[in-house]
C-alpha cells in the first residue's frame, strides 16, 4: 500500500522531530496553540496553510523541517526543547 | 518513542496537483464537534479515542477539549489549530480541489504511547484511507 502523503504544521519542531514526520513546516516563533497564527488573522492562517500544502509539491528531503518567518504574527515565542518537555 | 525515532522516515510522495486534490485535517489538538462526546480529560493516562468530523462542518461548530495546552486562542478561532474554514476558502479559490469527506480530531496527550502508536494511529490512518477521498493530509498539534 502506498499510503497518503502528509505534511505537519508544528510549533514544537524539536519535539515533533522525534516522531520523524515526512514533511513539516515550523512557523518561526509561533506559540503552542497557535499553529496557524492568531484568532481572526485569516490572511496569516491562509498563508501558513498554503506554505504547508506547497511543501507537498516540493522535492523535500524526507524528514526535513522548513522554518518560515511570518512577520504578521507580531510575536516571538521560544519553541519548547525536548529537555523541557 | 526511542525505537520509533530509530526507524526510517515513512515518506509517501505527493504525485498529484494541489488544485485537483482533496485535503484532510488530522489534528492532535483535541478538536471535536460541539455535539460529539468530549475527550476524557479526567483520565490521567489520556484519551486514546478520536472523532470523525465531516466536510461541511463550520469552525464555529467545533470546540477543543484538551488540558495540556492553552487553547484560549483556539476557543476564539478554531482555525488556528484546525483550519477547516481556511481549507474551504482555499477550495473556493481553486488552490486545492476540495475538502476530504473525513477529518479527524484526537487528543494528542497520552501516557499510553504504545497504544497510541499501535492502535489509535493505525485506526485514524484507516479512516483516512477508507472513504475520506483525501489525496493528502495536513497534520496539526496543539
């Protein structure tokens, strides 16, 4: 069976990496609970979702994480490290 | 977990076009429809069950039951952890083909990792495989 391609949006890249997802997007500095941004910021949410979906069509290395900056988020939170989880 | 991380990355290539593909959401953020049974947050070991969410549900019909992350923002706008309305807009714009027939919410907190790995995860994969008509899946956490 071939399976279904997946792409992960994660705000805890170090923690997620332990699970070895095939493709992942890390919106840089987003906090836990804000995977696609902030409430009501639909344009930001849409951009994050589009960027994640586009990873499907790019020739990414299996297991790689793409980090992207989204200035529209307007905040920066440190991602949790494996040691602190 | 350690055993899992030593295995190779399971990678399924995406060979279609986004504009012709149905997309499913599978989220560990504890999302379910307001009229579905909530996840059991009273059990310290977590809740291994999942909820199947249909394609026509609006974000306002969904809610979060999860006690291991701050979901106050998601309570205001579920799309930041479960982008169902955003996905619909992308379908309207032609960026994707459409929404899959099934989306999945589960509570990504459990102390029973082996059961999550050997039972819940394959059951979710089977849901997507059978009848969702998804060509690809977006995964989100809390």
